[in-house]
């Protein structure tokens, strides 16, 4: 994922944009427990009338044994998307009934409803859900399409746990498709889940979209993409080729594929912020049309796919079991997200999608992304995912965790004479924690590393103290030579415009212009569509990299920008303003010791010495 910073930065911006909605969320929750319910069914209406109104109709039906109050809540977040979204704020026309008559109800807090049944029997709760915000963790609609997650729509009984089965029935147009990662149940467009955790972790596509599949590692992998026709046959075939390469490499880390099948849900064109969100047997990816050929794209797929093991199954004890009513912070997102990025990059090398130089380029990009960031402990950054600190340090757990995983892998291999690796640490924790129904603790993580390294000399506790819980820079100079590698940092002065853009119909549309920046001084405005900068045509995210590379260190005072403003093309002169940034490279040492060479090749091949 050589240019993975593009989709990750987009994801970071998407998260940051909604933190304001969660601010000031203090509330007093009732300690009450709902009466028991059974025979739970959900019906979702996503037909042409519903999507035209940008609402989904939701009905929950269940049985009660008497007149005791039932308390139902909607989740506050979707696991994997560490952000409070408070889905209850999109609910309207809440109407409980039994035997055809309305039931008394009230809200006990802003995400919980108390319902008063009159007697034993069936209760139906209907509401409308506003589905107008395009995001991979939010329900949204288009005139021929609907997307939603179970966390958006499916109420649960408060205090009754989550180990109860349910079915979901989708009501839509006869010619429209329905695809989900849920298991089919009896009846058309009906699906079932054994528990609430499974129920809400399954994305749904409903409407007009394309669908295809391929068999990889003895598992069917489906690709569902919207809008229909947005993915060419050549791009689909290329994507299937990537899957055939990196999926077996990821399965090899854990020794099994823990899902019956897997679905990649993908949207393009209708995208506000790019990125992906993992699910236990699926991923939801938002990719603009201009990004469909980006070099980092296989890295996005590989990253989200590795989450099927790391975080959806193997995860910190802080996240087991999931809670849905509030934030669930952990200091371990540097492992759940960062180490996932590391293995996503490795899977591309091991599968032959990229080569070792591409992998080193990815690691160097990660090192560059944290070089100018405030000194931040990886554990602290993991906690900060929920609040998005304004100093930009909150998402260091992605690149910092990626690099920490790389260095720990080298250290384990060096201490064990390349007989053990981080791969084995991941598999052992998967076997000893997730398969036993628990999450891993700090003691289990570091013990597994020491056990595979074959040492208790304190080097790993020192690593944890200084670089995970502490704020010292990662020890590249001490660790990389153990794998025959070295880090080189240069300073590059390159032009910056001071704008934010979004790709829209193949063009970069300006969404923000910083006061005092070069673009503002030249007269570039919000809404302008960039055609070229200094003669470099602007067509995708890589265009800005090409522009900065061409004019790095330039002595020119001004450059032309061609913009489309309405129906008119304009050429605008903007001043050149150079800013320094670190340029990081990780290089192979040509005369490295044989031991270091074995370690280096073991990392890239996924092998150890016996």
C-alpha cells in the first residue's frame, strides 16, 4: 500500500467531521432492565418510495410474557468505526402496538424507549429511519439503492445480553437485488443470525447494483458494487487477481479462514470520504471513481480483509464483548489497526502484488507520516480515536502501529535466530484467546512475544515502556540493521496550495481554501474544479503528488492553475510557497550479514528457519 496515506487520511477527515455531533453527549442512563422478549424479527422496507423519501421503514416484532415494561435501545456506534454516531437521532414516527392498538411508551434517554405492553403476546414497533448521510457506518439511500448496517436500525432489549437469535426480512422492488453477509433463512429476502453481535455486523445492499464472485482459498468471495456498471470488467478481473494473491497469504498467518464466505461491498461515484470498514465476513469500501486505479487500492482491500481475524475475532480484552450504548475505548488500536496495516502490506509482497521495494516504500511513507507529528504514545493515540484530538496526534496508532509491528517482527526473528515471527504470535493469540471466547490482555500480548523470541531479558518490556506507553521515537536505527535495512531521512521543500479537494466526476473540486494560502492569494475559490496545476493535469489524488514532485525546490515565483468555474475555463496565477517536509527512505544494506538477510527474506516470504 505504497500510497495508503491517501485513503487513510480521507478516513481520518471523515471521522473528524462528525466529532461535533457527539460532543456534549452526557446523559443519565436508567439502570432498569427490559422485560424478556423472544421470537425477534425485523422487517426493513427499502422500496422505490422509501428511498425516494430517503427513509427506511423498520418494524421490530417480538413476543412478551406479560405486561412488564420493555426497554429497547439503538446502538451509539458501529464496531470498527471508533466514533459515536448516535443512530437514534435519525428515528422518527416511533409507534409501538399490540393487537392492532397503540401501546403506551416514553423515552428514558435519547437512545432508549420504554414500551408498556398490556398483556402477553406479540408486540410490533415501527419507526422511520432517516437515511440521507453517505458514510460506510451510516444508512443511506439513492433513488435506486439503499445501504445500511444492523447497528443503524436494529433495536435491542436493554440488560438482556446479546445471545438471542433474530431474522431480518427485506421488502423491496421485485427487480431489485438484496445482498448481505447474513445467512439466508426460510422465505424470500429473509436472513437469520444466531445472536445480536452477528446480526448488526452484516452490511446490506438493496437495489440496482452489480454482483460477482470468485473462489479463493476454498471460500467464495463476493463482490457487490454500486452504482451498477461503475466497475469495468478489466478492473473487476484485476481485483479478483489481487484477492487470489493476498487472501491465501493472510489465511496462512492464522491457518484457517473463519468464515463460510466473504463479501466486499464497494461504492464509487456516490462517495463523500474514501476508506473502508471491516466486518466479520465482509468489508465496506468507499472509493471514488478517480481512485479505482490508485496504487494503494490493493492495500485497502488487504487491510480490511485482515481484520476478519485481527479485531473481528482476535481483539483486545477491552473490546470483548462489544457494548453498543457508549464508547468502548482501548489502548490497543495500534495492534488492531496498525498491525493490521503491517500484515496487509506483507500480504501484498507475499502474494506477489508488489515487491520488497514496494513494501519498504510503504513503511517509509508510514515513517514520514509520523515524523512531524507531536510525540504521542501509541496507547494514548489509540484511546484518542474516540475524541479526535485537534493537534493531529489521534490517528498515529495507524502508521505508528504499522511500524511497531515491523520492528517487533524483526526483533522476534533476531532473538530467535529467525525461528519465530510475529505471524506466530498472532496465530497463537488467535488460538488461545478468541477461540476460548476472550480477548487478549497486555500480559498475554507481551508474553506471547517473549515466548516466541525465546527471551525474557527485558528488551520487549523496554520496547513497551519507551515506544508504546512512552513517547520516544521508534528505534529504527537500532532495529532495522538486524534485517539488513537502514532509514534515511532527507528534507524536501515543495509547493503547497492551501486547499482541500474532493474527487467529483473525475475532477478535483475545491471544498476549502485556507486564508493566507497560495490558492487564496491567486484567487482560487471553493467550487472551482482544478484542471491543471503548473502544467500537471489534475485527475486523481496522485496528481498533487506529481505537481509537488515537479516543482520541489523550484525558484519560480508563480505558477498557472487552470480551473473550471461554472462553464468557463480560467487560468489563474498563484504564488509559489515552499514548505519543508521530511522525505523518508528505507534502504536495503547490500553487504548485510547473512543472519540479517535471512530475517529480511523471512519477513517478506512469511517463512521461518527450522
